[in-house]
């Protein structure tokens, strides 16, 4: 199994953005020496929820500071971008890092970000689907043109050309039924943020697999994003998780404003309106406590042995062969985030990377029983 880490750079009151970013860049510098397989950058804008407005720029920085580690995005939000520029930047990064890159794409869910980029949120889904197809074509074909709903591209070529077919290492997050067939035909994998019960995630993955196979593609294993809290004692790991994952809950609603229900009337986001009830409960102390406990329980939290067992179960349910871990979240002090990351690297990761049990591809199990559908916590 491959193990990665991501950099989620939450702004902190009373500290400069430069100081917060510098600490997370230090964590990024640890990823390769500690033996991680991949390093990922997020994309968010305008609120400090995650101060990473350009993941490709961040990864270019790390391309020059690393030799081995894979570099990935989780995610590039396509409706906010010119797809030709994205294709050019992907091709350039592919060359600068020697082909050790992969890319996740998404459509975003924050109205503040759509407003900032002056893109109608109602167009998110079709823009995402068209951009994904156009970027794939631009990287795959030496000469291409495009005549779509949003983009009219005369015959041209991306130069310099990429060296390693990065379009074969594309993933899509939050794959809707409407876009799943398009993504499957393009050969995209599925990128899953652990935001609900694992059985629910497994069902979504299986649904995508079925769609992909129906159009003649064998989908690659899903890439899973999760938060980690590991400590010598289970109580210590759980308490850290409750404190800082609880703070992450607050940062999520401060950014997305799910609690006000405004997305219920936005085309393509109607299902997000259901989350208003969930997030409005966060104002009640007892409800917030219960929801934080739920969120902690669906992440990787515990002793090193607990984490190994949990990741084994996650692999059994989802068929993943690559997980990406966030070790510093919710305003966690840098020293504690580094300790969390180092303990995982030394006491958990070697088993995941080298034990034969984690290399085997296990068929997805038959899934039964009800699952909750009212919890949502994006990256």
C-alpha cells in the first residue's frame, strides 16, 4: 500500500499567514525523508480555511526539493480554471518532477469561492465535466481542438509536451451519477474523502466501479483521504482527535456556510442543502460533542496497532491501495502535528508499505445494513 500526506494550511488567529505556511512547508519537507510515498496539495481560496490557492504551484516548489516522492493534487477545482492553462501546468510539472505526479480534480462546494471567481455555481457540474474531458484530450493528443458548451478551442498543441502520460493518473472526487460515466470513460479513478461511514464510501466506490466496467474500463483502486491521530495510548490519540477535529468542524462551516441551507436552491447542489440540519446542530454543545465523536470514529485514530487494524479494515471495504493522511489540522500546534506524523511514519507506515497483507487486492465485500447520509466534512 502507498501512504501519502497532504498539507491543509488553516489560518490561525494571532499568527501571520507566513508563519503558519512556513510550518506546513516544514512538514512537507519531512515527507520524503520519513518514507512517505506521496505529498498532496489542496485548493481553497479567500477565507483561510486552507491557505493553498494553487496546488500546482505548491507542488512545483516541492518538485525542486525532492527526488522520489509522488506529487499530487486533492484537488484542482476545474470550474474555476481555464482548462488549457491547467493542461499546460500539468505538462510542465510532469517534466519538472520527472513524471512522479498524479492529479485529483473536483468541482468545489463553497459559494464564497464561486463568487470570488465570478463563475455561476449552477454551471459547476457541466463545467467540471467539460474541463475534465478537454484537459485529458489536450495532454493525450499532440494536436487537438475543441468545440464545447463553455470552451471553443482552435487547433493547437500543449508545449512542452508531458513525458509520462499524466492523463492516465487522473482522479475525480465527489463523482456524481451525472458525471460518473464521463469520468469512467476517461479512465479516471475515484478520490474519496472520508466524510461518512466507511460502508457508505464503499458503496459509492462500488457504484463507480460498476459504471466504469459497464463502459469497458477496469477502474484503478480508489485513493482515500483521511485524518490521522496516533499516540502511544488510545486515550491520548482520541483526545487529540476530538480537540482538533472538533475545531476542523468549525472551520468547515465557517468556509462553506452549510448550516444556512443556501445550497438547497443551487442547481447541482440540492443534496448539500440537506446538511443544513446537520451543521446547525453544531451550535448546541451536546450535539457538537456527538458529531465530533462520530467524525473521530470515521478517521484513523488510536495507538499504532489500532491504526494498522483500522487501515486494514478500510482497505478491505474499499479496495484502496493508496491513502493520503492529514496529520496537522484544526489549528494543531506544529510540534504536535510533527510528532503525530513522525510516530505514524515509524510505527505504522512500514507495516502498511511492506506487509504482504496490505499489498493484496481484496475483492470488495457484499455490503448490508443502513448507513447515515447526513454527515459531510470536506477536505
